[in-house]
């Protein structure tokens, strides 16, 4: 799993950048505990979808795996693998909300 957010120096986006990083790190922590995918870390990227959203709200892009990798492809070819990844993301979001409040 690899998570991207956008770094912005704009005043209105700096809080969202910090929140995005915290959320992404929480999801990565949850994935390292509950699924056996490679942790590729939290990274900053200049992707358009992130640039457009970061001034409005926290924004992350999650890359859960690569279908051309046989091990990762087999994980996502069955419903239980997809469900486990969805639950990891949900748990990470839930944990982030609990700590933010």
C-alpha cells in the first residue's frame, strides 16, 4: 500500500495537508497490522486530483497494490481480499476521526 497527498504552501491548504498526512499514516499503520501487503509509505505527489482538493478538504490517494504483481493480484481476485483491504481503510479513517476529536 502506498498513500499520496499533495503538499501545498497555500495558507488555506496547510491544515488540510497536515490532516491528510495524519490520515494516510493511520491507514498505513492499520494496514501493517491487519494485512500482509508491502508498506510503500506516505508520499507527496503533484497529482491534479490532489491539487484541486487539498485547499477544500483533506485529500489522499491510496494505491493498494499492483495487478501485474502475481501475489497482489491473487489477493484482489477474491472477495475476502478486497473486503480485508476495504476494512483496513475504514478502520484507519475511523481511528483518525477518534484521535482528531
